[in-house]
C-alpha cells in the first residue's frame, strides 16, 4: 500500500452529482464511511433564496462533514445563498465552476466562469463574508483557455480572497458541441496539471477529481495532492469505498454490507413516515452488491419491487435474501469470490 499523508478534511470526498447525491444517497455513503466528506447536488442561488429551502437543504445530522454546492454568478446572490447554507448547518459552501451544461451557461455560471477569474474572485469574496469555509470546484480549462498558465492564473486570482481549497476536475470542458456527459468522458484526463498546481501552490489544498475508480488509485493520487474527490465510481460501486475509514483515515472500522443495510432500514422507515416514496431512497441501494454473488438478483428483486408504489421496507429485506450470508458479512479487504 502506498504511503499517504495524514488525513485532512478534504482527503477523500464524494462529488456533487445532480440527481444522484441527494440526501438519501449521502446517508448511504455515510454508512459506508464515517469520515468521507459529502457534497450536495448543485443548488442555484436563486432557488435557495426564493425556493423551498426544506426540500433543497434538509439533511440528516449524521451526514456531517457536509458541503453545500451552489451555482452562482452574482456576488450578492452568492453571499445570500452562502449565508442560508451556513444557517442550515453546512460545514462548507462550494462554488460550481465546472458544470458545462447549456442551462448553467445561460445562467452565466458553472464552467464558463473559468474565463473570468476576477468575477469568481468577487463571488467567493462575498461568499467568504457569509461562510467560514468556501471552496471552488473547477476544471483544468475551458475551450481554448486550456493551458496550464490559464489554470494557474485562475487559482492564483481566486486564492487572493483567502479561498484555500480548490477541487480540480482534471479535464477541460468544451462549452459548445459536447453534452455534459461527453464533457465527463471525451476530454482526456490530465492529472499532471493538478499535481503541478500542488507543487506551484504548496500552501493551498488541492483536491484531484476525475476518473478515480478505486481506493488504491485514490491512495496513489494522494502522494501528489491533498485530496481526491470521487464521482461516478461512488455511485456505481459504493462498496468499493468501504475500506476508506481504515485505509485512508486510519480508523479501526471496516463495516459489512449487512451493517450498512441494517442502518438504512430505520432511516427508510423514518423517511416513509415523512411521506418520502421508498423508491427515492432504495434506488440508491441498487449498486450495493454489484459484482457480488447474488448481486444481480438483489438488483432485479429491488428494481421490480419498486415499481409497486405501495412497497415498503420489507422489499429491501426480500431483496437481501438473494445475498449469501458470507457476502453480507464480508468486510473490506476480504472479498468473497463471485460465482
Ligand atoms: C450524474 C452526474 C451529475 C453531476 N452533477 C454535478 C453537479 O451538480 N455539480 C458539479 O460540480 N459536478 C457535477 N458532476 C460532475 C462530478 O462532480 C465530477 O466532477 C465528474 O463526474 C468527474 O468525476 P468522476 O470521474 O469521479 O465521476 C456530475 C456528474 C454526474 C455523473
């Protein structure tokens, strides 16, 4: 196992992902790791200010450490959004400077802000007046502003406000011609530029994001950066991160999937009482046994059962019957061979 530096609050985190990292998935990941830092889906400043705050912001106390990601292009609105986030108890307010979707571009925020570091400086300056921990998630470049010197100037400019944590998706985004999904796959990963940022700005906390699929890969990046943020691989293979508390954070904790699911059951009961449909929570369990014996059957029983709107938590129990005890009780590091 490669040597990793002592953990800091950003050593390992789960990326903000629209539609995926809702509070229910975050609660699942909190059962997988006590220490991993969690991020909300992006919430647009105006939605936060004028919208249904309880729906947008409510979370379970166990989710800490928890960051709220906002989308904003306006210092006054960003200040207000950050203030609301802090009042709700978020540990960090993160600004999205990485999303290339058309809708986000029309709002003048997301990745297109990389072309205007001074504006991001003003936005984050305002956010810092409201929030003690403000961070920025961005790309290594956009369109033709994709040389290292552009990236370094962006970071240097924004850091003038006292922002010290930069989460860098290690690929550029093309603002025209590629869908958001293609922008997460087509532009090549350029990890070297993220490593170089850390060398050039040793006093900043540089978190690498993009294409990290295993704990071992994350540990290898931690030799060059302060942190690693995991996106799709957290959603698609949540169990791959179960060794994190032990390997990354040095805790004496290695959960089993039985423990994780058992913790989800009372959580599901409590949310159902509040009127949350089961499928909104249980859909996040579909990948929990991916690749394990019985995993396909678990997924099928659960996904078919969720079509029935009257299904309750016993559906999860029924799906679990597909999984052998050895798999349910397996702890990270000791794999049970797939049949
Ligand atoms: C379904 C989906 C939704 C996403 N939504 C957001 C978002 O709201 N804010 C954001 O900054 N990035 C968003 N991203 C990008 C991820 O945070 C991450 O930067 C990207 O997926 C690269 O990391 P990965 O290769 O580990 O997935 C999203 C990605 C996916 C797959």
